[in-house]
């Protein structure tokens, strides 16, 4: 069996250990000859990499492992780039969340003005990685988790249309895991779903078991009462995420024939979201206090002790999805997966040039999107507005246009007026001057 070489871009990410553990757990179906890490913050990456070195030595000493900040070393002789960079890291995420909140607007990592600000930082960082890959390993595929995936996907569609890059999101599979539990199944892989939308902006229209039985009525009964909070509590789910899963009940009520992505709460209930936010302590603070601290202290403990049992690093669903995708491409499995791809008629009454999140069959030539058909007016209206926001952000980045970015923020459903949009934008320009192109 062929063995593959993978570079993880954003080696210092909190998700890197989970991906390494998942890769190791899947050596039977996706065998590796090399794993490399690449990051532009050498000190941060080193902490994660040294712990992973210990884990690899214990579990798979035959896999060659290295880490570097040198793009040539990182991207030479690789088959897959698994990317999850965060340009500006958590301190900038904190600003993305707190600046809009100061103006009474949703402050969120990927939605609304915060997501737009993050997009303006990510585009350049992700394109740089695509270009390194094409320069040093032109046959490789880039599997990209880096957010905001909707804006990043639009940027790569427009600016690198022929590149082998696939943008993905773990939110649908996270929700599907909960739906499977509600339906009494062991795994989301026992379900076959139909779903359409934009990234962090979509709806399930059908959920069946593998025999073709409709699971929607059973799931609906539960969601109407509890949203996506499953019947038996999942240990370790943080309160803020639990609120989001519970709020899905109210998001669902707007179209009870479908099931919504949880992220729609930011667009449909922004007043509720703002009223329940603490402008002094947002999700970025929670992540820095919990996940980041946990991962980095576990890594340090593992390195110090020289054994993996000294830390508590976990494998997760997030990582399994990227391994599934790599396997589908590597072995032409034709697995059905939700990916962010150019619409090109799949949703036949929607912009063919929009990047949409829909089921695709995945093989060695990449994704083959399945037809969705015609979507209803409610979803069509929401998606048209949001896709225009995403396209305007990319145009603003390309043209260095203040005006287009103001239009983008104004058009976001989370923002009440052009004057509020302008006030937020002016604060974001100031906060992002080390990252954004200088706007004209
Ligand atoms: P993190 O800050 O812990 O890790 C990001 C790493 O990227 C850091 O080590 C940073 O130094 C590095 N980095 C930043 N800019 C870079 C550049 N230009 N080149 C190389 N490396 C660079 O963040 P995290 O919370 O672990 O998340 C990582 C990314 O994964 C984020 O973009 C996050 O939004 C994304 N994510 C996406 C999904 C999804 O559904 N698509 C799910 C989870 C996380
Ligand atoms: C989900 C989404 C990601 C997002 C993440 C944020 O997994 O699909 O796109 O980055 O949530 O989670 P966090 O724990 O960092 O707030
Ligand atoms: Mn996502």
C-alpha cells in the first residue's frame, strides 16, 4: 500500500495534536511515511511538535517526523497539506469579538464584522500556503480548515481557481453526531443526509438511516424541545456551546421542515446573542483559558516526562473528517462528504459562482458535487445577502477598498445600519493595521 507524506500547516494549532492522534489511529486505511509541521511562529509550534515527537516515537517510530518554519523544507515532497492557521492568533480573535460588541453588534469568530475582519487577515495567509504547496509539491492537495472558511473559499475560487484546495468545516459533522444520538444510532456514519447552504449557514433537508428510513420525524420531536442538546449529556461540553446547541430550537422554528446549522443563530437572533454576551469576556477568552491552556500544558508535560501518558491529549471528530477526506482522495473511495465547493448549478436557482456547502462524492480527482435542486425563498434570500457579503470582502481585499468593506459590513444581517457599520469598520482598521492591506 502506498504511504503518504503530510504537512500540517499551523503546526502550533490547538487542533494539531488531535490530528496527529487521529492520523496514527488510522494507519490501516491511510498509511504515512512522513509527518511535518509548518508554522510561522516557531516557538509556539515547538511546544506542540516536541510532544508529538514523543507520541510518534512511542506509537509509530517508522514515520519520519520533523517541524520547521522554512516553507521550502515544509512543503517539499508532500502529498497533502492539512491547513488550520489562525492569522493574528487568539489576541486578534479577541478583538474581532470585542470590537463589534462595543457597538452593540454580534462579536463572533466567523460571523458578522468579526468574521469579516478575520477574513481580511486570513486570505493572504492561506494564499501563501497554497503557493508554497504549488511551488514545492505541485501534485499535492490542500485540505483547509482555516477560517473563516466561507471567505477563504471565495478567495481561493477567485484568486487560485485551478489550485487543488478543498475547504471544509466540522460543524455539520458535530451536529450530525448529535442527531445520530437523538435518533438512537451509534454514529453519524449510519445516516445519509442532504444539506445545502453556505459555510456556517446551511440546512439539512433529509436525514435517513442506511436502509433509507426517514429519521427526520424522530429528530424533529427532540429538536422542537431541546434543540441539539442530546438526551444524555455529553461530558466536557462547555456552557457557551451548550447554549448554542439549545438555541437551535428557536432557529429551527423558522423552517420546521429542515434542520439548521447552529451558526444561523448569529444572523436570525443577533439581539439575543448580544444581550447574552459579556463584552469583557468572550469566546476567545474562554478558549485561551481552557483549550489553549490544556493543550499547551499537556504538551509540555509529555515532553518533560518523555512519555505520552503524562498529558491528556484527545482524538476528536474534527480530526477524523480531514482524515476521511485525505483517504477519499488517496484511494478514490467516492465517500459522500459535505464540502465547500463552487455552486455551478448544483443549487439551480442560486448564483453559479457562489461557494456553497453541499454533499459531494470524493475521489482521486477531487469532489463531484451532488445536485440540490431549487431552494425556497427564505433560504434563498438569506444566502444571497450573505454570499454578497463574502464576495464583497474578497473584492475589498483584492482592490484594497474601504468602500467595499464598508458595504460588506453594512450588508451583514448582524449589523443594523451603515453608520454602525462604519464605526465598527474604523475600529477594525485600526486594530488590524499589521494584517490587512492598507485600504484606499
Ligand atoms: P491556534 O491559534 O491555536 O493555531 C493557529 C496556528 O496558526 C498558530 O500556531 C499560528 O502561529 C499559526 N499561523 C498563523 N498565521 C500563520 C501563517 N501565515 N502561516 C503559518 N502559520 C500561521 O488556533 P486554533 O484555535 O487551533 O484554530 C486553528 C484554525 O482552525 C483557525 O483558523 C480555526 O478557525 C480553524 N478551525 C476551523 C474549523 C472548521 O470548521 N473549518 C474547526 C476548528 C478550527
Ligand atoms: C466549530 C466550527 C469552526 C469554529 C469552531 C470554534 O468547530 O465549525 O469553524 O472555528 O467551532 O470553536 P471554538 O471552540 O474555537 O470557539
Ligand atoms: Mn466551521
